[in-house]
């Protein structure tokens, strides 16, 4: 893995696990007589050491306390109104909020904790089984080492060749931040050095956030650990091993897929959003006993088309979706007085209390079944993908899911698959503006200060599937939107509702299967939805004049081939079963009209 700032010449990786191998590597890299780990002032590990730092940013001041030993690492954090503890003992990482039961954690928070121990407790110099230590580059003044703790994030360590001490540590966090601690000064007692002061900052998508200054105010060496740092391994609630499927009905697959989530003891109704890298929650989440402010820097959230906004970070000890439980989840929370950016279509609703992003969704196979109006969360290894077309997916610059597709009159384009977008398509790029230019009266706003335009494309394709003329929003160029600016498509629920989409991040695939509405759309050129409890034609794909259309928007489907139908599902399935022609009876303006139509 390459250093986040891409410093130095080409890498020269040397895998070094044993201490002797590390010392030999340092000898070659630092080019000093018989250098060793002691030359880096790492020193011998102590039975137990307590460290308390005062941390100050431009907006607040708080403390961070650590207890480190040969086999464990524990941190006490003060969120302002509540205390919480993070730690690991051997291979198990855990979290405890005040008097709540400690829970075992995994995922990004556990990985961040192990990386933190790599620099605060100097564990990079004492790698254990499963850790990896590498030389990345060396210059006349400085060498860069890479430490990969088992199940942790990569830590880059820059070492001054003259002092043989680290001068900076850097790593990449769950929210895509590059965090750096430099301007380091050291304190040494009994031959064991610790950081006495440092300045830490974060960079996210080229946007600098506030910096923090750490100052050591207390250090104690000894076997006795504070009460907060003690935990009985038998009291830690183990990770959830449920293999059950969590299922939820979707009221309108063309508009929103809501997920009821228990967040630390408070129930929130959040939007399923594969277009978002990160889970974002309303401030009501902070009322939960199992949710606390994080002392980590804030992060910037950016959707595929809305302006980026900086949010604060919070930690959730237990996040439950149906019968499936995740532990130690880092989320973004709206700041005081901040407008919630998850109302992406401009419609505000008190029932929408956040976005469930890919940081959480990637822990499952997420099965959005438009034809059945169902949403399912499958544990990995349980979902069966027979009968699906498998499409390779990759993440966009904003952390969304993307596949390959094409527009008939434009050509191949990347396609963002966004379950949080209540629309059909958004198409951008010079070719879109050339083939479908903006006209007076076509203006539409997708977000505050954003003015795009309504249009349509003659055909849209992805994988083996193709759709006829489809409504589309032409996206005006916005500097900084790296993924969509040069030409791309955002596919929303208006198109996705015709299919069953299963997002499998573990295997980097999107499994897709068409439903009956896809067949009806392509063979008959109509879309049918439930409106007012009856099957209603909501769109007619036809370039002819309105008076010549055999079917019209607003027609209520009463029967198909002489058989009465009561809802959308019955109407679609009856049309699919028909042969070369279909006989529809529709109700229009109080009158019943019969139409015989050919199926292509």
C-alpha cells in the first residue's frame, strides 16, 4: 500500500515480522553503525502504563486517557456528557458506554483502535503474529515505514535518520479521511519514550478540517490499571452470529426504501442509500444511551449531486437491523442548526431520520426487490444468486456503487446505482448537453443552488438489460464532481423498481434480475403503479400525439384478457402471461374503454 501523500521514490518492500528482521532493516535503511529498535527510542514494553493527554482544537478542549500493556490497549474518552471506553484484549476488541454492558466490536472502529495503538503505544516497533512491518522509502533525511496491524488500518511512520525517532504518523480512516500527527516531541522515563506533544489534523477529499494539539499531562508506569480500563472477558457480549434474513416491506419502490433501525436504543427510520459512502443520522440519534459523540475529527459527506457538507462523528455501540446486529459503528451526525442533507429530492419529511450508507450496507448482501416491494438484508454466505445477472461494481469518488452502462445516442458511460434517488436517470457530460440540450422551461433543481433540466434519452442499457425511451435529468457541469463531470449516469429508483437488485460488496458484484414490469415496459411501452389502491398507468412510452395513444396516463386497468385485476402486481403478471396480443379494459374519465394491443 502506498503512503497517502505519495512521498518518496519507487517503493522497496521488505516483509519483516521478527524483531531481528526489523533491526536488520533499520540497519540498512538508517545507514548508521549497528542500529536497532532501541535507536528508535522504542524501548522495552512495560507491564502497564497510563497516559493522559489534554487535547485542544479551535472549538473545544477535552482529555484522552490510555492504558497500554503487553497484551492490551484501552482508551477512555469523554464525549462531553458521557464517558465511554474502547479497548482490546488479545484478538478481541470491545466498547463500553458508561454503565452499559461491554460489547465486542469489529469492522472499522476495531481497526482504527488497533492502528491507534500502533502509534500511541509504539506497537509498530513490536509487531505480533499477523502484523506486518515494511520499508517503503528512504531519502537522505528520512525513512518511511509501513505498519499493518492484524485487522487494523495501515499506519505510515516517518522516521528522522539523524534522531532515529518518528517525526510523523499517518493513516486513512473509515470515512476516507487522511489523518496525520506530526510536530512530535518526546518524553522518556526509564528508557521508555512516549509522545509528549503532537499536532494532529485530518484531510478529506482535499478539504482540510480542524487540527488538534495533544499535550501529555500525566504518565504513570505500574501494574495497577484504573477501574475503567478493567473488563472481565466473560462480561463482553460476543459478536452477533445470526444467519437470519431481515426483511422489510417497501411502500413505494419508485420513491423510497425505508429501513427501521435501532440505533443504540433509539428507533430511527432511515433511507437506504447505495449512493452514499457513509451512514448519516439526524441529531435525534444522540438521545440514545448507546450513542456518543466521537472525539475524532468531523468528516465531509458528499452525495452524487448535492453539495458537500461537514458533519460531526458519533459512535454507536449496537446498531440493529431487524434481527441483525452490528457493533461499534461510526456514523456522521448533523451539526446543531444544520439542514439535513438527506432530503435529496427537495422533499422534507419528519419520518426521514438519516441515510444508511455503504459503510453499513457492505456488511450484508442488500436485496432491494422492486417487483415484490420488499427489502432484505442477508448475512454474507446466505444469499443465493441463481437466476441473476452478475454485474461487476466499483466505488465512485463519493463512495457510491457504480456499474457499466450505455445511453443509445451517447455511448458507454459509468452508472451510479443510487437507491437514495427518487428519480429515473441523471445524465451528465458534454455528449448529453450536445444530444439533449437545455431549453427554456426545462429547468429543475436537484439541490440547493443547483439548476439542471428535464429531458429524456431514447434508450438506456446496463448489463444484458435495455429500456426504451426513459425520462432523464440533464446535469449541468459542476467543477469538483470528478465522477460525473466528464460523462456519467445516475440510476435511481424510477428505473430500479423494475428489477431485483442485490448488492454484494464482499464479492464486488451487483446481482440483477428483471421483474414483470420490465417485461411490460419493453413489450407494451407502459408503466403501471398502484395509485389509490388500483392499478394505474403512470407512464406511456410513445412518441405519438396524445390523441392517438391507445392507452393514456391515468387509465385504471380493470381487466386483462377478460380477467379482473385488483392491483399492480395482478395486472403486470396477467399481461406477462399473455401471448402475442393482450386485451385490456381500462377506466378513463368514468368510462370503460377496451383496447387490443400487440406485445412485441
